[in-house]
C-alpha cells in the first residue's frame, strides 16, 4: 500500500473509531463498546514500532473513555473533555458534546453578586424635626 493510501486508510479508521465512540455513547450497548475496542486494537496494530513493542494508546484510551461514559463523575468528565479537545473535526466534536451532554470547557462557577449596602440617606444633612 502506498503512503497516500495508507494515510487515507488510517484516517478512515480513526474516523470509524470516533463514530464508534459516538454510537456507544448513544446506545451504551456492550456490543458497541466491543466494537470501539476492536477498532482501537486495529489502530494500535499499525502503531507498533520495529522493535515489536506493544503500542496500546487507543486501547487504553478507549477503555478509559468507555468507563468515563458509564461513570460520569468529575474525574470522568475531565477525561471526556480532554478527549473532546483532541477531536479536530468540528461537526463530530459537536455531535459528541451533544450526545455526552457536556461542554468542551468546564463551566465557570456562578458567582453570586453581593448586594451593595446602599445607604439612601448617606451624605444628606440631618434634619431635625423641631416642633413649632
């Protein structure tokens, strides 16, 4: 396979992985989770070095993402936001944000405005009620 064809094939495989994650988010079905892990395994197979070390980035990331999708804790939301930030396709990123019901950036805490102490009479001369 030539270099151009290889890059195109890897791009399609990566897109399939993202879409597999999207499908898993929507269904939470174990078959869809296994599909994500199978695609991740295929991607990792092409990432192996010549010294035959085991490249496992996508398998590890897929496992973390699937667990985070199930848990939905503060730490899992951070994992999901980190994943969303890595996606370079804006439409896919927005679809995943909608499906996950999360924002890319952590929402800013709502600050309560303190009510200023208003003294309506401040600065006015004291009025003495003298009886006539």
